[in-house]
C-alpha cells in the first residue's frame, strides 16, 4: 500500500503542473478491462509533434506550418498534432485572444489561420513527406457564441432553471454539450467524418474526451473506420483502461507525466517513475499505447520548469520509454517563451533562435533516428534495472532478440557516482549522439553522471 499511496499523491500533485485535476485518477479506473485495440503501426512507431499554429510561426497561420514541414521531417517527426484550427468564440473569452479550445464553428477554419484551401494544402504537403496529421477536436463544449448554440440550443445541458452552463465553474468561456441528445451525437460524428473525408486528416486528438460518454466514441470509431480504416483517435484522458478497449488508440499517459514532474521538482525519488510505470502496466491490458511527453500547451515550458539541461534529460526518458514520444513546438531549440499558463489565451510565438550550451536539435535528431532504426525501442521489452542511486537515477534496458540498449539518466541537479546491476556489463559500448559528450573514464557497472546527465549504451545479442 505504501507504493500505491505514493503514486496517488503524485497524481494529486500533477495538478500543480497543469495536468487536468478533473481527469479520473487511478482510484476511479475500471479494472479487468478488455484487451486494448490494435493501433496502426504508423502510430506505434511514430514520433509526434504538437503544433500551436498561432505560436508556431511569425505569421501564426497554417501556411507558417507548411513552410517548416521539411525541418520537422528532418528532425524525425512523422505525426503532426495540430491544436484546434477552428474559429474562436468572442463571448466570455479568456485573455485577449481566447482559448483555441473555445470553438465557435466545428465546420470552419479560423480566418486568422487562413482558408480551407490552406488547411488542405498543409495536409497534402505533410502526406507527400510521409507524415500523418492528427487534428485536435473539442467535443464536450463550445463557445457561448457558437453557431451550434444559436441553431440547436437543445444540444446543450441545462440546470434546473433551464439555463445552459459550463462543464465546470472555472471553465467560464465554454458551454457544455448534452450527449443524452441523439441528434447531437449524429451531428458530431458527421463533423468528424467531414474532416477525414473532405480534408484527409489521419485522426483526432480529443480534448476533454472524458466529458463525453465512452459509447459515443465507440460509435464514432465505427463510422470513421468506414471512411478511413486506419484512422486514429487519441484521448487526453489518463488512467481509464476502458477507453483503449474499443474507442481510442492511445491515451495521454498523464500519470507518468505527473510523476516525472514530481521527480524533476525534487519532491520524490527517481524510483517513483518505475513505480508509476509498473502500476500502469498492472492497470491496463498488454500493448496499451500511451503518449510520452514532458511539455505541452497547458503548462509553462519544460525549459522554464526544469532548466535547459533538465528539460533535455526529461525528454531523453520519453524517447527511451515504450509508447509514443511527443515534442511540443520549439522544444528542439529550447524555447522558453510560454513561461506562464496564460500562453493558452495569448499569442506568444516560438523564438526559433533560442538555444544554449546544448545543441538540442542535433541531440534529438540522433535520438529519434536511433529509436526509429532500432525495433528494441518500439516493439521490444522494457526492463528496469536496479542501481545504487535510486533517489536520482533511472536505469533501464530496451531489448529485443538482436539488441540491448542501456539508459542511465540522472534526474537531479546533483552529480552522482553509483553502479547499476547489469549482467555482462563489459559488453556494452557507448552510443554516439551528435552534440552529446559520451562517458569518460567509466567502466560499467560503475558510472558517474553530472546533474541531469545521461548515457546510452548498446550491445548486440543476436543476428
């Protein structure tokens, strides 16, 4: 019980870092859920990149995204997650611009972002480069000046006095939809089909999916697969195995994200990451797919929270773990412009000339390349290794029948001298990563790591 209690405390603290406090916790999850659905290989083997269109480029539009597709392809990205591209509500908006998740018209493109033709061109150009496009959709609520509220007020939840209300008191800029109305369900499924059929999007990241009944998502899945068999649906909810049974291909992995934040903030030992991962393995069916991320649109940048070296170390972990690693736009240059939560409601363009003593783009490029070239990372086994510095260091193996990769990662700012429990340690050789200095004067199983330091080793075990 001690481990489980620590894990629950981690989830609670996750809210401090912007992870949605209203997301169900592990205590509320379903047990003995059916097996998870088999997601397409392009998702399982992919690297995702989240784009906030108004902040991604100086122009703040869709063409600004299209112009940088070659850079993203060169980095190793093959799945683009576009935050909502719809027109924003003006009534009761937050900040000077408003949240992209406060949608006025599900069938339109935000005129500040461009036209429907600009969106089609972005998707076409991404496909030409072998990249997939996942569109962010908001299905649980709309803006207060939504065309849907004007045309179909019966689609909204009402209180005892017959007044439409927000999903939660502090979500004052949006009005809650009522999925007890079958006509709303029909409307929303038709909307999703529209973007797949007419624009060619490859899937959806579903914002606040937990506010919408699971059976709606299962129905939407069935209809979308008739249009595009390999469509993917990703939920931003964590800790609900049932979501990955029939409806969703992947969840947000929010538990591990909250745990990592706690560790990086010095509130808990690095060993809690292993505890969190193992608890999720027990909770979810085998082969369930989880998003791995350290930075996203709802929190201050990782470089602000952890410093440049700490942000790199945290992202190295996501690239070594199972699941799908994600980058938030600007991570590859150490961008720190979004230093506070109101970034969601304002325009804060990525500073692409950012940087520091770590050549982040080169490092991430090589790590992504290593991950893609080595099935041990995407289809192999993950084995946690004991080490003598569990307060600071994470040690693990990714392995298959051909290769074994060892990661030693210091998640603290302190230098650590320690050893790892590892068979045939002398067989492991350092992996060269451009821009990252390899180990010096180290003979495994002993090692030393500077603050936020990390090394990757490899050995061949088969042909």
